[in-house]
């Protein structure tokens, strides 16, 4: 088998760049198939007249209506088979093609050529390019002559002027064995295609490599595309999206699914932590953000935060456990003190000790809730005086929002405990009518660096300075100054005790 | 004993720290309770909760890493008032037990006395 001088390489007869179109004539099954398609096309087309040219849209119509006597090609009825076949191939092709035929290079283009490179000059169809389409001929003429002479495919990849964005492969068309009848130019877009390809590759590699889940979905949460990170985290692949309802699989609980739906349609500019189920049934947590690109396209980006959440839970657990242990230790200390003071008439001492221990534990609780990052002064005060409230409003608290460091929170808690105990025993809380006003404000309104907290008693029994300084006043006057970075003064006014505590706020977050 | 004029009250103590259980014994004694226990192991505490007679109980939530909620369940079923002793506070309890009484550590005598008085009324 095979034409003499042309080596047969598989089913397609190719030699030295020649596409031997006439060779298809000998492949009878293929020919039969072609004939069947032709007749179908003829039945559905507007009719080919006597040209035998099929389809081809606007260009096809123009060709069928052409005055062929004025063309060097002559009427199609008299064309060689090769010209006829290639012309129909050109008309049917969805790619831009040009066909040059004969010694004068009469040119026929197809619709896709016109779409890509623009319409040819009027009257150029089926006429010699050199005279009727000079600009194109100037670009391609020498190459086309070379193909006609050598019978080998030639490339035109550096065109200029109007055709700077295209490249061509010029393929010889054999009219008879060894005889080149014309040239078929396969045209492709170069600049745009290349930059488009580069841009698409870049985008795709970003989408595929970033460790962020990306989903593309329509209104109604029909997921159209997912990226590799999504596949890695959730186990569902892009190929399965058409078969499964991802929303149902990932959010099996209908009520929860509805909440996620609402969020996906809200496009709130915020992240939401969402629990999801993977393909293997594992529960994960991810933080999602949704963006509306257009009415039809919405994008969700998500980050797998399962490990982070787990670490957070572990941390909370650890803090709670530590807190429990500290409290147990305080209870142990309480027990030791109780055993040590037993039988020594130390009921009062024991009570004072236990109250102080409780005050310390209360402050400790508050700091634990906030992870030992500090506490709000209002919370510290409220908690510290809570044991002295008897369900009435005799203790009044007023002050702006201020943050304390853990050390300051503990110091102020203990100070307020001492003041409260004193008030309960001798001061404003020892009778029925006395009141305590606790307030604080910045010493210098321009800066919040230094605040003064005032404990102001009134309505209690007449006050006299104590004969001896106890632990309470020592704690207040000496320790506080050191812990809080400002002086503390106690004034034993006859109408009621007043204590001023200065506190320097710095780096308290 | 049976002829004793004042009715004796007993309190189950479940606590794994020896010194803390001693303190509880003292605190409860002040409130006229005789101790049942203390029990430092969960299996012993469960057996005592099922079989022993007492009118009140103090349960440390955490016994060497084992939680005592199963003991509480028995007490709830038997209708015996009890209080959880914990460093966590109420928020550390599972939702099912949030209504239960909690005694925070270190203990405040007044809190325990108040809880005993309230449960006695109920």
C-alpha cells in the first residue's frame, strides 16, 4: 500500500509536509462517510445551486452568488476535485482559513477569517490577491510562492501591520500526485492567545496552589467549581459536583444548612466559622467569606481552621484545669490555716483569712475568664464588692471603661476587699443607712495614663483614725503604691472614710 | 444512739484531696452533719451514693481526672440534695447540671450554710 515515493505513515498519507488530499479518494469507507454528511448538509442548506459549495455562512452565500466567469478559477462545476474538497472544508471550518489557488493565487477566505482579521477589500473574493488584496499579498506573497514551488509547508509567524496579531501555516494542496495546485493557510491568533494563555496559566496555578479553598457557585448555591485545596480538605472532587448536591453532603443538618445558605446569599463583608462534613464523614471547621462577582457568579473562599480551633479548645481546657488546680490549692491552704488556728480562739482571724482568700480567688476567676490578659476595672470593682452587697443599692459604682493589667486587677481587688471589710465592721456598711460611692476618672482629661479611683463612705457612724495600723491599711498605703504606680491616701473624715487610689495605666492592652 | 434527742444528719463527702476533705468535714460539722466518707475514688463514691444513708452531699467534680456526674445522677434519682465543689464555677458544668448548687473553692462558710438551709427547706 502507499503511493510510490511517498512513505505511508499510519492512516494519513503525509510526506514532506504534503497533505495528500486526493489520497482520501482511495479510502472508500471514509469517502462513504463524507458523502453521507454532504447529502445531509445539502438537504438542510439553502441549496448549493450548481456550485456544489456547502454552508459557509455569509462567505458561502457570496461564493454561491458569485459571477464565476470573472474569476480565474472559473465555474465550480469545472473545478478539480481537490479545489472543491478543500473549499468546502474551508467553508465548514470553525477556524480561520485562507485558500489560494492557481498560478495567480486567487484567494477564498472563510467567515472565521473575517471575524479574526476583518473583511477583505470589496471584490477580492476568488480574485488574484496580488491585484485585489495587496496588503495581505505584500505580507504573504513570497511565502506562498515558495510553497507552490517547493511543495512544503511554510510558516509566516512574524507578520506586521494589520496582520501583526496572526500567524499562518501555509500547507500545499496537491492537485495531482506531485503537482501543487494551491495553498491552504491555517491562521491563528498570536499575541492575544499567548498572553491569554499565560494569564490563564498564572491564574490557574494560583487557584491550584494556594492553601485556601475556593468555590465558584451560582445563586441557589449550585457549586460549579472547586479548587485543589477544597478537594484536599473536603475529599469531594470537582468531577463529582455534577452528581452530588454538595450543600447536602457538606451540611447534613437542614437547619444548619439553611443558616449557611443565608450567609452565602448575604455577602456580608465578614468571615463566618462554619462546621463542615468531609467526604469520609469527618467534622472540620472552616472560616468562609463570600464575594459576588456578577448576578450569576459567586465566589466563596475558605480556610481550614480545624487545627487552630482544636488548639484553642486545648488551651481553654488547660487553663480551666490549671484554674481548678489553683483553686484546689487555695482550698488546701484554707484547710491548713483552719487546722492551724483551731482551738486558739481564732474564729475572727480564721474568718478574716478566709474572706481574703476568697477575694483573691474571685479576682483570679475574673482573670481566668479573660485568659490572664487583664480585666476591665468595672468588672474588677463589681466582683470585689459583691460579697458586701446585701441585695441593696448602698454601694454605687461609676466610671468609664478602663483596662487593667492582671497585677493591677489583683491589687485593686485585694484593696477593695480590705475597704469593704472595714466598712462592714466600722464604717458605712456597719449600719443601715450608710453608703459607699466608688468612682474613677482620668487625673488629666487629656491623657488616660493616670486614673484616680475614689472609695467614698458616708452615712456611717462617726469615724476616728485607728490607733494601730493593721494589714488592711498597710496593704492599701504601701503595697498598692508599688503595684499600681501611683500614691494611695486614706483620709479618716468624721463623716466617713475616703480612700484615693492612683493607678498608672500603661501597656494594659 | 437511737435514743439521742437531736436527730443526726449525715453528709456524703466525695473529695480526693485529703486536706480539702478534712476542711469539708469541719465545715459540715459546724452545720451539725456527720461525715459519710470522705471518698476519694469514683467506684467507692458510686457505691456509697447508692447504698449509704445520708441527707446531704458535697461532690468534688473532678476525682483524679474522673468526673463525678454519675454520682450526681444517683443522688438526683434518690432525691438527696447535694452541692458540687469545683474551682471552675457554674459555667464549667455541663448544661444538664447548670441548675445544681455549686460551692466554689476556696470555700465560703456562708455559702455552704446558705445552700444547706435552702435545700433543707425544699
